[in-house]
């Protein structure tokens, strides 16, 4: 049975109380990957996957999830500033549908508006060279996306 694809707060009901989450920032050439600790407090970078074919990309992501004993995935959903969904959001939803056929781990979609821009500003502020920024931007965007989702979940727990 395919994994459910849900908004973050609905997916959280399927994850159980503990277990790492894998955050993904889907780009056209790369996939930034981050993971949380089992208590879902802190997101850290894992790697940047160079996109090849979907099956190869998915195999690497599922391997990471297995290594981390993940409870689920959080995919950044690139929503336009006016709240509409364009081609990139549709591509992300298609990726989620395809991934859901290969795993039972619930997949959450999380609004990632401006995540890459925020990360780029932070890297520039920290005087990271343009070449180095290009290498790490997607992984850092995945951290930003996953940490935002973790913070939202923590806020839900505290009321």
C-alpha cells in the first residue's frame, strides 16, 4: 500500500512519538537531504544527492531513511507567494506520489516559501564563497525546511 501524502500536522499523526524525519529540498539537479534526531528537535544536514533517474534517487533516499530508522519524510512544497501552486509544486507532488509507491513511511508536504532565499542570505552573511554556496545550498535548504516543520510540530505539542 502506498504511503500517505499529507499536510505536516496530519502526517504527524501517522509517525508515532519518536523516530527521525528526513527533510528533502527537491531541486531540478539535486536533492538536499536533512535528518532530525529521533526526538525531532534538531535538523542536521545529511548530503546533497545529484539527481539521476527517479529510481536511483529514490533508492538513495530510502537507504538514508533506513540508516536513520526514519519514521517519515518532510518534502518542501514550493508554493508561490500568492498561495498558488506552479510547475515546481506540481513536480514535488508527483515526486511524492512516486516515492509513496516505494515506501510505507508517511510523507508530509511543508510550505517552503522563501527557504532557499533565506538560506542564501544566511550563507552570504557568513561570508561563504559563491562556489561553496552552490555546493551546500540544497542541503542547507533541506535543514531549513525540516527545522521549520520540527518547530511547528513542537509548537503543536505545547499548545
